C-alpha cells in the first residue's frame, strides 16, 4: 500500500513494502489533558517537535485491549495475541508529518514487553492489567510490576457515534498515521494504517492515575479535559525506518556513494542501467547535504565510518551489507546472486570490501565531477 488509499483519508502515503503486523485496537477510553509544552518537551527525543492545536499541547492516557496481534500472514495465538494495554502518548511532528510519541506502553504481555523495545524502541513495560465490560461501563486497572505505577477507573460512552471533522480537535487527536520512537540512538518512524475513527463522547471516574502523575507535568491527573470512547478498529503497522529522509514525500531507497571515485561512478551506472521493472533507487554523493543530513542522524557506529551507505526500506546498511543488497534492485539473473553472497560470513565480506576500497583509486580514475544520477 503506497498510495493514499481509495477513500483518500490518509494525509500521506503508506510505504510501498508490505506491512509487518496486523492487530485490532478495541474498547478504548481516550483521556486527554492540556499540558504545558515546557514540561512536556524534556520527555521527547531530539529531532521531534511538539504538535500544537490552536496553541495547546496535549497528552493522552488510553486503556484498551490489543486484540489478535500477529505478524503479517500468520494467525493469532490464544493467550499471547490478545492483552490489555495502557499507554501515555503525546502528539508530535517531524518534517510536516504529524504522529504520536509514546511515553510509556504498559501491557500484560511478556512477549510484547520483551520484543517491542528491542525491535521498535517502544517503551513497553510489563503490568498486571485488564479491561473488562460491566454492562454499559468499562472497568480498567493496571499496575506496573517494576515500580507500581497504576491506572484504575471506570468509563462509559454517551451521545451518538461520530467521526472527526477535518481541522477539529478530535481530528488532531485521533487521525494519526505514524508513530515516532528512538531506537539505538536514532530517531525512527513507523507507519500505521486504519480507517477513520468512529467514537463517542465519554465519562470517566478515575480512582488512581500514578501512571501519568509519574511524569511530573503539573496536571490534575484525576480530571481529564476531554474523554472519548471508541469500540475500536483493525490496524496495520509497518516496521520502523529512519525518520530523517531525503524528502518526506520520496519513498525511494537511497544509495550514498563517493562522489570522487571512479568505481562508485561505474557501480551507480551499472545498477541504474539494469534496474528491474518497477524498481527505483535514488543516488547521492556521500558529502551531498541530503546524504549528510541522513547520516548525521544514524547511530554513532554507522555515522562515523568511511563507507558506502544503502538506506533500504528505511533501514541503513554499510560496507558489504550495503553492497550485496544492491543486486536486489536489479533484474532476476543478478538478484539470484544475493543468497550466495549473503552466505559468505560478514567479516570475510568486509575484509574484501576494505581491500577494494583501499586500492580502488589505483584501478579506477578519479572523475573530474560527479556523474551519477542525482534527482
């Protein structure tokens, strides 16, 4: 799914690659507080800006049920794929793309609390949590195992079901189609697809909320400014990618190469003339401002190297790991070499890469100007 969708409700395209995870978000109580931006900003990673609605910043607390969480193409697993989750989130923007940043995600799922921080950088913490219906009321309670932070209360819906009008506060709070996270020292973005939310106004009776109180934002944590209820919807999410992009609207992968290396020029030309049907690849010299802007946001172990870079599906690769993946953009009879090259141990591949890099100027004349395609 790389277009804006048949109904046109998405504010920006989803990635061209397949989604990673399917899930459902059910029985949600949305509680929101206006928050002082100066007290919120220290909780955000560098590179993210607070998103404001009519000059106001917001923080939300949402207890709900994560249902049927599963990797794409696989069935859900009873006892693992459905669990209660309680998150604290706020609203941010980067390069014009509004999204969500989670301060915490407390969940009754050991698998999720182990995997999500490592794979996504999301701040999942294990909690004894439940959300259950009692007539017209939703009762929810959560207590974090590590420090006892808890959320406990009851909510119910009132009024008619509706969807958010464009430019309304509800649209600002609900219609978010990406999340941001910091993973391995790098700001990342993950895209999220769903249909527009249907929701009702709600009422809430909060008994305890040390979950939000622990962030010391000076709020009356038992009296939210806004309460909404939603039955929920199905959701698809993509794997995280580097948040810094050549252009936020450019979905291509990019190869960063030396601009003064004859071998790099030959490599770029060779690949470009042999791209498979439908494949696209952008190029930049490593010291081009676009490439440097991306490289400077990568983890230090990737940032401070003298290497070719490939940003594929939003994930950065260097040295031989970047080089062998270039064949994946080419016609099938080149692409078939990838599994063969991948079987060579990475240390051996990198020794070969370093030898070629060291002596490349002896065999390939330096060009007087950068000739490979920059568009």
